[in-house]
């Protein structure tokens, strides 16, 4: 059984830097939204800031994968965090108009594009094969801690010290990540290969995704779940009202999901060391669908929270297993491009789900949307079950992670 040894220097640094970056990203959305709203009293400006971040990340994502596969991943990660530090430090010192904050959001989104693909490739290169299950679980779980804590901390910082100082704290978060990443010791350079231009290399990421059957299966399954998940998140707001739990009910619902993810990732680190990751992925998607579906018929708010926690645990399971599937079925020199291609598709699917949320809630009702989410989880599980039955995933056939 794979055991996670926390004293491992590179793993500890990857975890620490990931937490600081995720915290900075989550805090950015809160602080920029609040700052722009305070300046303009217009939700249109808030939408513009969020759209600039999400839209550019989705459109430019595949090119970030090219950067991650062309250059030393450690240098890419450092470059991203230095750029983010500079952008938010300048915003804290000089941004006094809404368009300046909008520009900061857009520049930060562009700068961040290579980070996710480079981190995924760096993990595969730095962590030995037998320790990947525990490492993935630790990274996923630590990221969820940041997701849970950072938004509330950002809101508190904005209320106490104001928007400009809050932006300065975000810059410090990225600066801290830089200080950690520069001390990664393992080999993170990709194998050199002929350059064919950014567009052709980005397109190659989609081609590799289509050829890597197990990775493609998980991408399709996640896309099926995400196609409804955005609407489910929106439906959680009126659901809290149905149980008369007030405005805090939505926050409690989100916390239940987050705590479930933490528990799911903890379990996944142990289960994926003993079972094939595609099977663990299927168990996770089944738990996700069962939890969301349970909410559709929940007679009380505690049952709602149990269902959301179960769905979060399923997310933790299939999210951790998904990364292990990438690491075992992709060579390191294409990891960044394939991951970027898949995430671009998933981000687009999720954005479409949020756009359609109002229509789905109007057509099916709040509980009906949760029933659709449960059905999506069941459909994703069916896809995985078919893949498991059709394909025997054997360890000797898997591509070993490249270690430095």
C-alpha cells in the first residue's frame, strides 16, 4: 500500500505552493467583485470581471498546455506566480478605476493559464509511481482546504482593511508560492521535441486526448456530470430558502460539499493504492450521483447536507483517481497539453451549465435539477462501468511517471 510521507521535500513544497495559489485565486474573485461593486454599484461590472477571468482561461487554456510541455515546469510555475504577484501588487498600489481592476483580472487570467498543466506535469515528474496515489490525495485535499477558507478570509480582509490592502495580501500569497516553488529540487524539464507552432501543438493536445482512451473516458464522464453541476450549484440557493434556513444556508451547503471532498480525497489516497483508479473513479461518480439525487427527495435540511457531503466525497474520489489515470496513461512530455485540452472542454461545459441554470430550474423546478444531477452521475458511472468491462487496465501496460 502506498503511504504518503509528508517530510518529502518536493511534495511538501508542491502542496504548500498549490494551497497559496488556490487561495490567491479564490480570494481574487471575491476581492475584485466586491471592489468593482463598491466603485460602480453595478452588477454588470462584476459580471465583466468574472467573465474576463473565466472566458480567457477557457479560450487560452490549450496554449497554456503548450507552454507547460515546452519549458522547465518549475520555471513556468515560478513565472506564473511572479507575474501574479506583480499584477496584484500594481493593482493594490495604483488601481482606482473599475476598468483598471478589469484589466488586472484579465491579465491575471492570462498569466495563470500555464499553471495547472505545468503543476500536473511537475507532479508526475517529481513523485515516484508508488507514491502518486497518496500524493494526489494530499494535493487534492489541501486545495479543498484553500477553497473552503480563502473566500471567507478574503471577504473578511476586504471588510477590515479594504480592497487595495486585500489585493496586496493576494500578491503576498503568490509571492509566498514563488518562494516555495524555486526550491523544488527534482528534474522538471520535459523531453525536448521539435516545435511546430503554438496552434499545432495545442491541437496535438486534443489529438492525444482522443487517443488516450482511459483519459478520454474520464473526461467524458466528468463532462456529463459537470453539464448539470453548474445548475445544481445555482439551485442550492433557492433550495436553502425552501427549508427556511436563511442566507447562511447556502454557505452551509457549500461547506458540506467541501468537507465531503476532503473526506473523499482522504479515502481515495488509500483506495487508489489497492484498486485500479478507473474503478475508484466509478465508485466516486456513483457516490456523487447518489448524493445529488438524494437531495432531490430530502425531507429535511440535515438530509440535504448529508446528500451534499456524499456528493462531495464522490467528487473527492473521482477527482483524485482521475489524476492518477492521467499519470499512468500519458507520457510526461504531453501531460500539460492533454490536461489543458481536457480542462478547457470541462470549463466550457461548466460555464454553459451555469448559463442554462435558470432555464433548467424554471423547466424542472429546484428539486428536479437535483434529480437531473443524480441522473448525470448515474450516466457517468455507466460510462465508466462499460469502459471497465471493455478494457483491462493492467499495471505493466501503464506508462510510468518520469521521476527526477
